[in-house]
């Protein structure tokens, strides 16, 4: 097991990529702190992990609340006395152009897609730095390396979080703490509903996927989870400050 004995915090662990990554890390031996704004979804992730023979616990967490982020980190430390991996995944999509997105939508995008990652990384960093090792994975998007039509709030926040990841990587590489961005493209999860609305419905997005993605299909969350395992483990021990894109070739097409 490539993560045996390690402790991982995963936000947004109640569904989609977050759940798939949490399950994969537990399968490889990590004790997973599964955080989600929905206690029921987090508990379901834990149930799936435990039934498969893994170790996990659920913590209801709103990542926009600093006090709840502190409690999440304290829970992880109380459980095992260490934090080896952080997958800061939770985020939102707000669709629309400059004139369609109101300031509250931009503020919400920044709070969830940038500030929450900043705050959680800031809380775990002293513990990783003291141990002389750690892996922080922040979910961005392939929208962080190219642009989506009529998605100003989303693309702005996703570009910003990659810049933040790279800056942290430069500043903390000396402590052997690695920081990388995960940049998935189209993964068939409920997270995409705002963009699907913006595109004109499910049929329109299915046509887009077939036409614009060289591999001609959606990704499965389990495929993205394999990349999470790579970034979390020593298999990526010389990788930091990288934006790892998994989008079937969309951003180069």
C-alpha cells in the first residue's frame, strides 16, 4: 500500500471526485478524514471506505467557515497526531459573463475556489513543515489553464488558485512539502450542472464532449482518483508547483 500509515484530509469528500479520491487513498492505506458540507454524504463516503476494509471518519465542514476549517484540522490531529496529505477539493461553479455574474457570485467563487484553499493550506502547513514532509493537492480545473466561454467567475478563480499553488510550492519546497494543482476537465458529476445550464442542457453538453474532447468522452471520477493517488504518494516525490491536467486533450484541441 503506497499510503500506509498516512493521514489524509479530503474536502468535498461526499461526492464525485472528492469521494473517489478519498476511497482510493483509503484503499492504499491512508486514514481519511472525509469532510463535506453534508454530514450525510460524508458519512456515506466513510461507510463505503469502512465496508471495503479502510479507515476513515467524517467531519461535517463548510469550507467557507474558518472556524470549521480549524476544527477539521484539529480533528485530524486528534485522530492520528499528524497530517500527511491534504486534498483541498471543495469548490463551486457560477456561470455567466461579466454582465451576468453579479458581485456576490464573484465573491462566492473567490471565497470557495481560492480563499478556502488558502486557509486550509495555511492551517495544515505548520504541521507538515514541522514533520519535514507533506503533500497538498488543490483542485483547480482545466479552466485554470485555458478559458471557458461565459464562465468569468469560475475561470478567474481557477487561474488564481494555480498561481497560489505555485507560490506556496516555491516558498515551502525547502521543507519538503509539495503543493500541486489537480486540473480535471469534464467529469460526469453533479458539479457540472451550472455549466450544463449555461451550455443549454444535457444534450448540448454531450454533443460538446463528443466534438471537442479528443478522447470523445467524459472522464470517470475513478480515473481522476488515480491522479490524486499519484500526487499524494511518493510516486510524485519530485513534483511540486505543477498543474496536472486530466481533460482528454480538451485544452490542446
